[in-house]
C-alpha cells in the first residue's frame, strides 16, 4: 500500500481553513433567521464551510450558490438552492479569496467562478470573506488575476491586457459555468489602485467580469492564523 504524505504546510493550511470556516459559521448563525437566504461562494475553504453549514439547514430558508459545484454540494445536505432572479435579498454572502489586503479588497476567481461570485456579492447586504493567512497580502496582484471573457473576444482582450502591462495566459481546457473562457493575468503586481484596474478591465469589450473585488469589496474578513482567528473590518 502507498501512503500519500501531505507537506506539513498544506496540512497546516487545511487546519486553518477549517478553523476559519468554523468562525464564519458562528458569525453567520448569529445573523440569520428562518427567513434568511445565504449566498455561498466556491472553493476549498467554502467547501469546509458548507460541510459545517449542512447540519444547520433548518436555521435559514435556503441558499444562492455561485457555482454548480457549490450548488450540488449544498443540495447533498438538503439545503434548498434558490435562483438569484427569484430572490429579493441575500442577507449574507460567504466566500473565500485568492488574495485579500488590509482595505478588504480581494482577488478571486482561481476556481473560475468569479462572475457569479461577483453578482452574488453585489446582491448581498453583507459580504463575509474567510481566508487562511497565506492569502493576506500588502498589495494585490502576485496571484494571477482571472478574467472571464466571451470566447470570440479572447484574443482581442488579451491584446488590450498587454497594453496595460499584464501578461495574459489562456486557461486551456477550462470553460466557466457560463460557457466562457478564462484569461489569467500575470505581472500586474503591485496593483496600486485596485478600483482603477477593475474599472479599466471592465471597459474592455468582451470582458464579462474580472477577479478584482474593489468596487464591491468584502465587509468583513476572517483570517485563520496559527494564533487564532483575526478579523479585518473597515476603519
């Protein structure tokens, strides 16, 4: 028999992800009521959160999921999945991030669900982000910035990204839940004005959404560290 031994750093990271997911669960359960709708993001930390949320499915009405993968996982726990078009309000949206800075701006989309994540966050009254401390950065942009693009516009968008100093890499073999492509943009670090870059990329024809969450940033960030859970809120 072969036994796979995970690197200690990865083991530690998963412990921190589980811890911050538990802190996020406690935060959410203190907010919601039986009529509440929760927005649920996508990714490894969110998966830990869903596992913890499952036994509490009777404490809220249902969930809007930012990806088919998250929807399927939520449904496996008997949590009702609601279409965003039928929902007037999401009380709280819970998701992870690939990077987060001290001003609650994020880079998201490593898992490819950035557009639906951005839409769900926009509808939510509160956006709770949960990360382990490897995701906390002083400046955004070391993590390649994902951009969802209409397939016919991929080359055009890539050329426009080169003009602003980015190095676009086509995420081959990946199609979003919306049927689109992803470009991962390298060499934007450090992003000095996240909002400016977010708006500039949004104005390129063929871009559906980009992974900078600055216009709609997080309201609260919970960070799992070896010294416990840290919280970042607006000053």
